[in-house]
C-alpha cells in the first residue's frame, strides 16, 4: 500500500541509498518525491538500548552520512524524522503473564499475543475478557495497566477489530510483559517501543532546505 506506484530501490549502506536518492531527484526537472528509510538506529536501540553508546554512534553516523550525501541536491526540501522513539528495557524487568497466572492460556482464543512486549494484545475466549482484565491487573499491580483493548481507540472498524484482540496490557516505564509460551525478542531486547511512554510516542521533525 505504501509503495504503490513508486519505484523501489534497495541498498546495503546509507551512503548508497543517499546516492540513489540524489540521482533520482536530480535526474529530472519534474517535481519528485522520495522516501528513504534506514534501520540501523532502531536496530542499535533494540539490541543495546537507546541510552547506549552504540545507539549514539548509530545516530551520529546516520546524520554524518546525510550531511555528506545530500550536498548534490539543490532546490529540495529534506524532512528528517523518526517513526517513534524507544524506551530502555531489560529482560530483568519482564513479567511473563502465564507465569503469574498459569490458568491464563486456557482462557485465550489465540495462543500468541498480538503487538509487542510493550503493548500486548490478548485474544480472549468469549465471555472471559473481564475475568482476564481483573486477574492480570491484580497480579501485575503498578507494573502494567490492563484494560479493554477498545479503550485505546475512539473508533474501532471491522478490520481493526478482527486483529485487535480483547485485552491490552501496557507495561509501566522500562518494563515488558509477554507470554512464556510465545517467547521471542523480549528475552534479549534492551530497547523497545509500542507503549504509551512519551519516550516511545514522541519524535521530531527536522527540515533542511537545500
């Protein structure tokens, strides 16, 4: 959906991607729009944490590459942004819901949650949503908010409702929750996003006029 009608070009290094971008934009007198995404900053945050030196280095390297690689552009507006922030997390600050409440899996209609360990969406068997909310809230205390998933949205259309799940578990700052029976990257992530903490939901928009 996002790339319909576009020419898509892959690249291995940011400098290569920037060169492709500038060649494309400079190769025509027509108005053009290009979108470039670089994943190394997000990856460094997940592996080492957004407070790490590795995250700082990845961010600085990307900005240096942008500075060096955009010099060929003229009469172009460049917008730089991130799609989200990250929160520092740790496997030591992780609650497995099925450890806290071993009966939980028997009340789920799907064994694997949707979302991530910072925003867990559980598909619950019909008639048991309130039970799951109350029991998980009791066991998690202030380590997470447990609510009906529909409370997060003003309106839930049929396509979203089909995927959303019934119960949302939103960990407090710096924490994760998940199911041990569906264990994944929560076991080694040091940075993550998906929750409602401002460090995850906030971002910035920088404008360069060349």
